[in-house]
C-alpha cells in the first residue's frame, strides 16, 4: 500500500476507517495528503476526526480548534482550517491570554511544535482498536505510557524511557522567574511564549498551586495501589486484594498528594507528579541549597505539565486524578517534600479535547491549593 491508496478511505467504515487512517499516518507518505483533503470535505461528521488526525501527522501543521465544540461544530471547524488546502506549518502563535487572578490564567497554542505531548501509540499487531494506548512523549520519544482513555478502565502510568537532555533545556528557559513566583501576570506569559510554543496545539489553563506533596518510593505507599483499599471501603468489602503493589507502580519514585483533594464532587481525587529525569541524577548539593532557601521563607516554583483524568472504574467507582510530569524543578520538589512544606507548582493543563475530566477538576484543585501568597 502507498499513499495514493488514501483514495480508498471513502470505502472504509467504522473501525476499518480508523485503521486505514492510522496506517496512512504510520507510512508517513505525503502522497496521501491530497486524498485526505478531498475526503475531509466529503466525509460525514463521524469520520472527520480520523482525516484531521492523519493530516496533522503527515503535514506537521496542527491548527487550533475550538475548545469544547459539539460534534457538528468540531466537524465544521476542521473543514474550515483545511478548506484552502494549506498544509505548510505556520509560525507558532501563543495567544488568547486571560489572567483570571494572581493564581489562574488561560492561554492557547496555535500551531504548537508538539515536542511535549500525549500521543497515540502504534497499534499492537492484531489489535481490534487502532487507537487505544497513549504515551506522554518528549520529541516523539515516549516517556510514560498513559494507557487508553477508556472511561471504565483504571488510569495507570508506566515509565518507558527518559527523554533526551534537550527536553530539560527547553523547560529551563522558564527558570528565571521561577525563583520567587508568587503571582501570574501577562508579562510572565509573554516572556515564556517561546517555551509555551513547544507544547502541543490546544487550549491551556495555568494554575499557581501550593501542593502538599510527599516523595513515595514504595509501591504499597502510592495512591496507584492505595486507591484499591478506598474502593473496597466504599463497597463495604473487607476481602484482601489479590494484586501486588508492584503491579500498579509506575516504575519510578515520584511525588504524590499527601491526601486526596478535599471538597471534590468525586469521592476520591488523587494526585501524582512524575519525574522526567532519573531521580538518581539529582544533585544533593542543589537540593540542600533549595532547602536552605525554603527554610529562609523563599518559595521557588516547579513547572508541571498535566491534566485531570476522570474514570468510572468498572462502571462502579468514580475516580479522578490530578496527574502530571515535571518539566522543571525536580530539585525544588525534592526539597519541598523533605521539608514537609507545600510545593509551589505552576501547573499547565491542556483542556477541551475530550481526554480530561474537564474544568470541574481544575476548579476543585484551584479551590483547595491555589496560591494565596
């Protein structure tokens, strides 16, 4: 099969249609693009996503779409952005900036470089679902397997590999203002626009939080495993759980909220912040320097890219996660956790693509932990 076979896309339906689009993406043949553009203009609403996804992957052009559209609005917006046949990437635009308060802001990334993104994995041989598992990737190198967005499955992250050093250098360009970050303002985001443009296209919320974090190194202590006991308690089931803690462990020491988020609609909202560099690579002297600064009253901030994930596990247990990966600030978070001081975190969350729990979870997190410096 070659790219010209994209003309057969109109013959496929259902999962076959998705599988055909995924195959075109994996081939990476630009000859498929004219066929995809033509098919996009002719296809029904239910097939627009596949054609759009393939066009983004084959051209590198990733135009901004409305934040929370209906299916009809989504289809119309996708057709509009490709209607002129333009496939070349345009300069990244970081816009739509609204600073709601000193601890909350919103912005959009149009034509984002996508160097840090959650992307679908290639389908497993013989899989009946062409798009299922996803991974958090840095420069297309998978960092954590995120799993599917299946609403009745458990959320579980698993370390795959560490990103190249360039990923940490990108985030470090934000470091100047992080040394004493106590409020968000327009100037801050204008200064950071080149870094924010490295993110995936989309709509983002920025929260300045003081998160009570602990560093967890034992699988039995992590929320990935302890959530099971909470489910059993909710069911009134005191039977012993058969799975071992290691089977739920993401594969690396990480930070987590000391307790579930209080005051939320969902009975249990957990929180986990995972590293993007090996914990053993941390410099003890740097951790000690940050600890001394915190003891003197300073509150340097870390930057975390994450999202809210809602599940209804086994159609029985409502479960929500605040989950993210550290972009910059591993030493700072380690010092905060050791000192038992809530960690100052700039949390960047992409919203509105149907893969997160929406704004409700972010509202709850902001209400519980929003910076009030």
